[in-house]
C-alpha cells in the first residue's frame, strides 16, 4: 500500500486513520481542507497539486480531475501495457482511495437553503475518484465509509494487504453510495423545477432505519427504510418512548392507523384502533378518554392486540383504559406524566410520540409487484360535494355520521362497508370479494349497535341487495360514490324503505 489518496468532507476518524497508514509506510496524498487538517496533526502528507503539477482552480471545483490521479487509480496492475504507459507518463499507481462526498443531503435538509448553495454542494471529483477506484477494485482499495477504517487497518497489519473479498465489498458500497447521492440530486432538481410527474425512468432512494426481527411471518426477513427528506406526521419520524422494537406488522398496521386518523384531523379528540391494517374502532368525542371508549366499544374483541392512535395527548384516564386490555402499539402527540407511568407498567407495549400527527402528505405512493413497480398519486380526496338522490333528506345527525363513516370506509380494504353512529364506528366490513358479504359481516359483528346507524360503501352498489339488507338491520342512511348502471334500483329501494342516500362521486378502492 504505497500511495493513498485521501479527500473527505466528513472527517470523522480520518486523522487517526491517516496516521496509522503513514506508520505502515504509505505515502498520503490529500486535497484542500483534508490536507490542511492532516498537516496540522503532523501527518506526513503530500498536496494533490504536487502530484498533478496543476494548482486547484475554479474555487476548488477542479483539483483531482487529472490523468495523474485517474491514471494512477485505473491502471490495471497485471496489464503490462497499462503499467508501461503510466511509467512513461510519470504517473505513480494509487493503491487506496479514501473519499466521502460533499454534504448534499445535509445541505438540502437545512431550513431556507438557497438553490445555488445546494448546487455548490454537488460533488464532482469525489464520485469520479470513487467510481474509478471501485471499477478497478482488484488493484485499488476504496473506502467511502469511515466505519470501514478499522477493518482495512486490521487486514493491512495482519496480511500486508486488503483482501479481495473486502475490496469487492468496499466497491459495492461505493456504487451504492454514488447511486444514492445522484438519486438525491436528481430528485432535488426535479422537485425545484416541478418537472413531469411520471418520468421515463424511476429511481428512488431510502435510508435504513432498522433491520426487523422478521417480516410478516417468522420465515421472512425484513427491514425498515425511510425517505431522506422525511414526511411530517409519518411513522418514520416517531420517537419510541417505551417497549420492545416495532415489528414489520407493527409498522405496517400503525401506518394504516395513522392514515385513518389523518382523515379526522384535529378538530375534536379522536382515537383510531386498527387490526391487521383495517380500522376496527374509531371514536370522536369531547375528551380523548371518551373517544377511546367509543373506539373500544366499536369492537371489543378485535381491538385486543391491536394498534391505538390518538390525535390528543394521552391522559391518565385514557391510559388506564388502554391498560385494561392487551394493546401492541400506542401513538399520540404526547403523554401526560402519570399516563406515561401507567402505560410503562406493561413491559412490552410500544409507546410512540409523534408530532404533526394529522399532517397529510400529498406525494406519490408505490407498490411493488413481481418484476415491476406501480406508482400513483395518494388518495387525498374524500369528496368535493355530495348529492342526496332519495326522496328523504338525511337529518343533521345522519349527515354528521355519514361523513364520519365515509372517512372510515376510505381507509378500509375493499370491498368495504363501514357502519357508524354518534361519531363511532359501530362495525366494519373489510376485504370481501362481494360487497353484500362485507355488509352482512359488519351487521353480524355490530349486533344491536347497528340499529340507527348509517352505512358507507367505498364503491357503488351494482344491485339493491345492500340497501335492502341494511334496512332490515335498522340502518337509516347511506353514503356511496354512485355510478352504477343500476343506481336507480338502489335509489328506488331506499325510497321504498324510507332510507336517505347521498352520492359523493368519488370512489375509494383500497387494495
């Protein structure tokens, strides 16, 4: 390891690493701020201009883009012509490249950053050196992550060289890093110019939050990644206050619970309970404790082992109610001190605190399919306006409950029916292949609570069977998108049976 080129923005551990390399006999070549730091710390270091014979210029934009650098990196050591040519040109081989990149991500995450400052933090020479070294990884060790300094030193001290397997792994890490970096830049530039929604290619990048113990089932591996810029009110930004790590299913279900809660906003205290991705209890009331009680009473069986999210801080009364059964996860914008102590008495309950809990993000959503990716706008519309299509108009109370139910059904897996009364989800019918089955399941689940409730459907009724079944159960009003060729059949059935029905014109399939 004769010649090592070091040029880093993140200088964590670099002085110690360079000192060790120098002790092992390496000549250290460096640039700009890195050169200055190493020199100040008494590392024997050569400035890059001594290698290139060319001074840095254009405010440091050009310093390593030179044949003396890239010839030394890219020359294949086993290729006699390559080695003869660089010898003829007076170029020395560079055996290790230690580079990390200008802090573009950290720059664009700052509040109020201007466009030109972001542009100046796009690294050119760094990625070029990294890619050159990674391409020639058999001959050149390339280090982009300070976490790898120790491993490289161990191998040099023990074996006098960095192993092929390690150089290969370091090269892979480089191409991951430069791909991530370029994707961030492209995304930022597109965002600034509000460019085409769906380009001819799709490249996205995320950063790992954690490895999961397993996926949906114990035989499946899994990990959790988050968006770089983050989204307000998203689970990735939550602070865990208590309990064991979240599982894959916890994260998936809690995300569904938060998406449902966002539909209800912050106007009044609301609690949403979710089981296996579907709402099983929703309640709005004057206090968060009363809202929780409504969510619980919606389905006392399903809420067991479920997820609970609230749009108000959890108080002691609510905490005691939650602790009366087994709940996997609680998310709220805050916890009163006594409430937190009460909930922490249970070892395994996960307690999360999340700011901006009602913030709705209007970006795209993606769904992986075998061999491809689906991408679409998020379903961020409830309805623009509704139209009463029956002779009987809904009462003020029914209108309130219809709006409540339609928010619930929007967040329930299709085919979906939601039944609500007094700002409470009294029963939910998710995910059946026939809509009438969803309704019948909800009626059976809701029991006596169904009488006097209203019904919401995520899509139109192809037949009048749902209306007639609802009337038998004592349901008084219906909200649905409309749009069926047989809408008139359902309207006539409502008029015959005394139900009110409104059309929204907006469907909410959720697959």
